[in-house]
C-alpha cells in the first residue's frame, strides 16, 4: 500500500470514528451552547493533538488539570472529544472539521499544525480556539481573531549559558530541525542570533521527515560538533532514543529543551515543564468557556519560568563534571 493510500485510509477511518462519536454526543446531555449559562451546564470541547510523544501528552494532561482547577471536570460538567493526528496534516484538517460539525464550545490545538487546522475550521462558526505548545504564534498567524493560548518559546540563552558552564572548551553546537515546522525554524534562528555571544557557532541540519533524522545525526557527528541541542521538534523528539544511541557511542552530550528529554537520557537542559504549560492554558480556556473573558481579552502568554534539569547518569557516562553552582539549582531526573 502506498503512503498516499494509507493516509486516505487513516482519514476515512477517522471520519467514520468521528461520525459515530458525534452521533453519541447528539444523544447525550445538553452542552453549554444549547443550555445557556448557569448551573447544570455541560461544556463540550474538542482537543486536537498533532502527535503522540511525552511533551504533547504532558500538555494535554496539564490542560485538563488546569480546567479541573477552575472547576471544569471531565464527565461531570465537561465533555471532551479528543483526537490525535499522528503527525499527519491531512488528519489535522479532518479533526478540525469534525469538531466544527460537532458544534463544540471550544477547540484546543496542541502544536502549531493542529492549532492552525482548528482555527481554520472554527472561523466560519466563530468557535473560540485555544492553542498550546506553539513557539511562534505570530509567525503562525495565530495572534489575532477568536484565538489565544500559550507559547513554549525556548529559553535559548539559558541553554547556551548551561552548555558553556558544562563544556567550557566547546565551540560548535549541532541542531537538527524539521524545515516545515515553524516552531523549529524560529528556534534555530534564535540560536544562530545568540550563539556568538557565548562563544559558539551553530551547525544546523534541516530534515523533511523523521526518517532523515538519524542520518543528520551521523552527519553532525562527522563534522565534529561538540554537543547537540535538542528543540521541541516533533520529528526529532520522536526518535530521541535512536539519537542518544549514536551520540552516547560518540561521547557527545545532547542537551534537551524540556524535562521529558532529560528523563530519556539527555545530559542536561534549560527546560520547560509542559504539564505546567498545559495547566496555564487550561485556566485560560476555563475563562473563555465560562464567559469570564474572551480570547480577544487575553493576549497569548509566553511561559517565562524554566528550570535546569540534569541526568546525573548521562553526565557520568559522558565524563562531564557538574559545576557546584549548577548542581545547587538543578533538578536531577535520572531516576524519575
């Protein structure tokens, strides 16, 4: 079966599943749009997640926790329609259209491609959209209209400072990114802009598919990079285990950009906590659902706080000594 045929089959399966879900929803209790505001209201939301990996999963779990903290609890006063696009842009479009047909009260897009698809599908009905895990909302044209959310702009300067502290003699940082992921292109640009201030050059290799990532790792190792800095690039994160096999063999550290990457074996990182990002986003969504605020009332928010995470086992295997000042502030997630 060709890849195109497989995609069509997946989309058809999703459409059938969604249709059955909508039929079930039509037979269930009333939603906010049919009852109006007040006691007994059940809100119906659609969550579109671009793909399945720990960072995006944490966003979704945090989002639902943020809603719970605001008093909106699934299966009590909240109906959740959840779909995963499996990194397929055609499926993101199908999911957005499904949510629109279901007349959800709010759509949620986790990662840029899903958020864009939701916004396009919601626009005709003016359904509010909340996004999360988007590095550059402006570049994605998601900074105006009936949409808001949270940005996971990476703490690039914090990462550069950390690398310099752990590798005082390092010169070159290798970065692999997907050329079609706006988040990644933006982040690479920030690295290239800031690297010289910390005495680094950046060797960036773009890929167009996940199957190209490990070859890009080989290329950067052959070029003699001193370390890798990982983004939140979906294609790259999806094969992090394979990347680490190669870099560990070459004794080259990989610095992660969020806590789950360090748990999986990255040496260290100035990273984000995507559960907390999701909680922050869920609280914004609750305000929209309950009428406390509109999307237009709330400009998108950038997560400002980051933490330093280390994996002591990885550092030991790489022969890297942790400076005392870093050790005092870092959280070791080697056994998490």
